[in-house]
């Protein structure tokens, strides 16, 4: 068992090989090939875990070398190394079977991250049973038109239960897998945020880049070998293993576009519902905030009003008691007048207290609304 993953570096430039080795030598066992033919021989001998393949080499370029090695080692991951990031070049790498690409000059952190990610995804794929995959492909290839239609119907039925873009893009991948093809898909949700999913494993970085770029294509369909890119408004799909039989391939294109059109329509509804719900929530939160401020102002006013009234009443009692001396009233008259005034003052205070009680009830209502908002 290896103590470190083994990488095969394929490049006809000694300087590029030296840079790659400096970046990767600490974490990986490294082998070097200077051309495509030598790389194929070393793969047969060493069985590396990952190949970093330069694109521009003579006499066999990186795309051809990758296509050849995929014939005998289809699960061996390949990361292309190139200074050209044009869409057509990325499509060539995708068609040849590459998992990712890294641009020159190298960014050590990006290179390390891409190597780790690709190795991790390759390990996950190895855990899947090849026999189960083959059996599933055979069963799906035997499906007739009625079964194909049932896939679409089941997809529509399942999608009516979904309320977010991530669930929709996962559902379209599950439905596509029922046609016997492996796909990955992209859908744009609320706020123009893209969501990704794959029918098997994780979405590869190269696949994500292609789907992002395909979302800007004018055409609806782009085919290269057995790879296919489909676009319908907010939905993009990459098909990795289009059937070789033309009639079956044509049927699948139609059915997949039906799925994508339905997913787009459902996504529009979900996006509209989500936006409306967010607007309602925002309005409710704004109302609660304003209510809270208003209640605090009412409370402060009532407290201040009560304090001022108490001060006025105390001053009134003091002035009345002082005036009794000059009025020549009897003690019995003074007690009666004082009692009447005190009773009315108590009634006034009780009225003020009832206002504070109403304020406390309104405050309780705001707290209940706060609790309700947290449930959304």
C-alpha cells in the first residue's frame, strides 16, 4: 500500500516539470513522462492515482494521449495543464475525458486544491460497484417508449413537491439517470444564484465551468462525440454518455429537453413564490420593527405623563392644604374637601395605570409576531 498518492506528470518542458515537482513533491510520489507515448507505458507499469497532462506536446498532444489512456484506464483521473482557457479548448478536454484543468503559470494553492479535490472524487467513484453500474445501464438501455414517458410523468409528479432550485436540479439528474445516461445539471434560482447536481458522484470543476459558460450560449444544443450540452433558459445539462445508436440518442435528446423545459417552468414558479414570500416576510419584519418603536414611544410617553400628573397632584394637595389656613375652614370641612380631591386623584391614577396595562398587552402581541417570524 502506498504511503502517498502517486502522480504522473506529463510535459515535454523540463522547466514546467521542475515547477510542478517543487509544488507537489512534499505531499505526493511523483513520476515523470516527457511525451504521450511514454506516459501510456508508465501508466501500464506504475498505475498512478492521477495524471497531470500538458496539452501541447509532440508528436502526440495531451488530448490524444488522454483519449488513448481512457480506453484502458477509464477511471484514471486526468487534469489538463494549459495556458489556453478558451471554451473550445475546455470542450476538447471534456470530450477527451479530463476531470479538470489548471492554467499556466501555476498558482501553487489552486494546483494543490485541484489535485486534492480530483483525488477525493476519484476515490468516491471507486467505491461504486462497477457491476451495478453496468447492470443499471443495460436495464435502462432496454426501456421502451412507454417507460420513457413514465420517467417524464414521474418527474413532473415529484417536482410538484419541491420548493427550491437545489431540489429541482437534483430531481432532473435523478430522472435523467432513469434514461440510462449520466448527467450533471445547472439551474439558476432566486437572486441569479446557480445550483449544481450530478446523477452520479459530485460535479467536476471542469463540468461546472462548462455549464457556466454554456448558460451564455445562443444555441440550445452542442454535441461532441458522445458528450452533449443542452440548454433551456435557466437550465443547463451535460450528458456524459450519449448512446451510440442514433435513433436512441435522438429520442433521449427530446426527452431530456422535455425534462429541462418542465424544470425551467417549475423553477420560474418556485422563484416567483420565494420572492413573494421574501417580500411578505420583509414587510412583516418592517411592520414589527415600526410597531416596537411606536410601543416604546407610547410607553415612554405614558410613564412621563404619569410622573408629571403625580407631580401636579402633589403640588395641588400641597397648595390646598396651605390654603386651608387662610380660608378659616373647620377641621371637618378640611377633611371632607381633602377626601374628595384624593378620591378623584386616585381615579386619575387608575386611569393612567390602565393605559400601561394596554401597552403591556400590545408588547406581548409583538413578541408573538417575533416568534412567528422565526418559523419562516
